[in-house]
C-alpha cells in the first residue's frame, strides 16, 4: 500500500508528531510512506525513518497562488500514484480536493480540532472516510455538518509506549534538570504546552498560589515554547507572578525534548485550557508515566481521565477547585502505563488507521 499524508508544516505540535510516528510505523509495516508539507524542523525525521518527504507549499492560504499549486500538486500525486491520500488540515484538504477531481484517488481526512464552522472547514468532510481523534470531535462534526455515521471512525492519537514508558526514563536527565532548576525536595506541578492565552496560565498560577498555603515547597513548571507574537503575553504572566509573590514558585523552562522525563519528575500535571482540547495527548502521555492529571472539564480529555482514579476535572477558570484537586491528586496510585497501553497506544492507532484505509479501498 502506498500512502501520502499531507499537513501544512512539520514543526512542533501533536499533529506533526503523529504524522512522524505513523510514517515510521508505516515503513516498519512494509508500506510506502510519503509526506507532503512545507517543511520544518521535523522534516528530516521522515527520511531518517525510511519515508519520503516532499517539500511543497500546502500551507499558504494565498488564493492567488492556489491554482498554480493545485496544478503542481496534481503532477506530484500522479507521479506517486498513491492508494490513499490522508489529509490532516484544511488547506492541504482543499488543494487535494481540487487536484484530485480528475485523478480519483481515495481520500481519508483526520479532523484534529474544533475548527470554526463554515464552508472553509467543511472540506474535511469531503473525504471517503473521516477520522476523529476523540468522541467530542465526532459529536462536533455530526452536529455542525451532519456527517454520515458510516464515514466516521474515532481513533485517538496513539502514545509511543517506547518513549512514554516508566522503564525507559533517562534518570540522568531528571537529576540534572532538578539541579538546574533547584527542584530537589519540591512538590512539582507541571503544565506542558506553548505559551498562549488559550492555555489559561493565569488560572494555573492562581492555583499554585493557593496550594502554596498548604505546601510552601510547591513549584509550578510551565514547559513550552513562546512564539514571537506571544512575547507580550509571556511578559504579562511574569508581571502577574511577581505581583503574586511567586517568583520562586513558578518557572518557565521553554521547550524541552525530554517530555517523558518532565512528566515522570512531576507530582501532578495540569491542563487548564480554555478551549477544549481535541484529544489531549499530553494528558495521556502523563498518565502513561503514572502521573495524575487535572484538566478542564471539556473536549477530548474526557475520553482519557478516569476521575478519582488517575486524575480530576475542574471548570474553566476555577482556581479554587484546581487547588483542591492538586492537593487530592497526591493520594492517587494507579498503573497508568497499563491503562494507556490498552486504550491509547500507538499500535492501536496504527492498526485502526490501516483498517480505515482497507475499508475505503
């Protein structure tokens, strides 16, 4: 089977990581794997893992170049002659839709998020099969587009159980990380994600301030990169932290490559997003490392967290409930790796995705 995946870019993000991981697994299964994107820091991984990366602008929304790009994409797809074209974002989906009109290749789309409702987003439904990364996404597209039930398959994002495995943790990294950030004998509460307003770090910071009354040794880690257009927001958070007298209790670490180790060294992980997460990959990854997770009560995370077993929920902006849950989470003991292995593994994702391909063919 010859598979082409298309996505805008190959930089950091859950969609990008999923494409890289599936490319690697497709090659292991003996499938011919192609990825078309505008490139990025992960593009070399496609080739390193045995796939083929084709650098092409499937990212720009410039309508003045769309027809020339459709023509070029048509040539690329004709040369590859794929069995399946798998689109993972709206711009690539539109380009493929237009290029494929006279080609007739089978198309699968994955809806990765709660896209704005309208004609532009409706393109993700114009496929032979539609994959949703959570039940929340399935409900969303059925409500807004009345998508045929028979076309939809819910396939949660798979967790790489080689990486997110308590037995494979880099203990030296953890030791050095703790020394660097002075985390020895600290109660560590972590939030992982790019620094944006949607992550609602204000509520996270307020909750840390409240927990500090019971646990003075608390440290809140904010682990994620900052885009240039979010520097002002980062500065506002730093100002707020100073006003709350939390300079010793909140640390920004920037992006980290060893995310599994970050989860492992944390006592609790928090996802305080204002906007529903389409799946909540970081939640599943943390649970795989046996770290309890507290998340806002909406979106795809509701498929993952088992309340009072491996985590808790709170309502958006409710720092008091978040504080209460952080303190309660210390008592939770569970086998998160076993749970994630059975329900959200990369192997499950791979097998179910190939089943969709075979069904379409």
